[in-house]
């Protein structure tokens, strides 16, 4: 059997940095049972639900759809969440439906029950990639019992199969990769407390890859692990500026290149993958 994509990526030393998906608004729909490879494919959802989702995605800038499921919830009323993960706007709203077709009658843009907590998503999309199934299921098991029932979910594809196990924390918009069952409880607890484990950090999902790379480089140089320790200040002529909560200004320059040849997914041929890295060019005086 050929080497799985996550093993190949790790063996090749491919960087996790600046590989998070880019999304500022998330629609998270509970769909029990197995999922197709592409959760947006026709026939996955009833017609009314599909229409409501397509409308929301089309009208919402930076939007992303995820399916959710959780063992033991089969047959219960489906839940839907809308998360806003922008740097200055972190919100989470909850909808409980009688059936998924009821999505046509709810206001996804303004409605729902506001929540103060977070959602922890572990990619376990086995029909998309076997690394996500194997590694994601193990991490989900390590977190079960440590978080509330509606706080922890198995999710559909979070991008980057080769970085499994992948974990996202919303509405903070933090994404982590190569998370092991042993380290998952502490990593997630720190993220829920507003702290970033930089070694496993793929990036903040409200940023484009170049900005993710700059943020990571500045955090490493400044020793900053708080979510709100940095705020994007400016992006011009390849220079990306961040300001610390104490007013210090940092600037980094991000470069795009090709990483080592690895399979993007299990079964794919190895090929160089797009990569971003950044260097700090200005720090506070």
C-alpha cells in the first residue's frame, strides 16, 4: 500500500504555516449519516435546504459550507450554526429545526440564537480522504467527554487532507493541523482560552495565505500566543503590517513558492504544493 498523504507530508517536512482555509462566514449544517465526497453536490440535501444554502452562500462574502455530525445524535432535530470569524467580528448563532427543509423559512443572515461559546470541528470526512477518517476519528475520540455535546463535532473537509488531523475552532477562526490524540485536549483547551499553539497552527481563517504567513512569522518573533495580541494594520506592496495590543508595529514580507513534492490527497501523485513563508522586516523600536 502506498504511503498515505499525511505521512508523506510530514516525512517531507512540509510546513503547516499559512495553509488554513480562508473564510469569514461559516454555515454549519448537521447532516446525519455518511456524506458524499463533495458535500455541495446535488442530491445531498432536500431541495428546500439546498436552495436556502445556495442563496446564503451567494449573498455572503467569504462564505464556507461545512457539514457536521456527532455520534449518538441520529434522529434528533437537526442543528444549524452560522459563525462570523472576522478579526473584529466573532459571532456564533444557533438554529434548531424540525427538518432541514425548514432552512427556507429562517433568516440565516440575522436570525438564530446567539451563543457565547465556541464550536470545535474535527475533520473526519472519510469519503474525501482516508487520513481525515483515521486521524480525525482518533482526535475526536480524545476530545469526547471533555467538551459539551454541542461544542464538539465531526466536520466535513476542512482543507488540506495531508495535514490531518485537522481541527478548527470557531468563531475565533483558528485552524490547526497534524493534531495527535495525545495533544488534542491541551491544544483545544488553550484555543478555547484564547491561546494559540504555534507548532500546530495552520493559520487564522479570516486571512489570505500571505497574511497568515506574516502573522505566524510575527508571532514567532515576538513570542505572542494570544488570539487578540495582533491586529492586521495594513497590506501594501507586499508588506504586511500588524499592530500589537500595546501599540507596537510589526511588518513582514511574505513570499510564495513551491514546497516539497507530496500528494495533496491519498492516492494522488506527489507534486510540489503551493507554499507561503514570511520574514519580519520591521519590529517595534
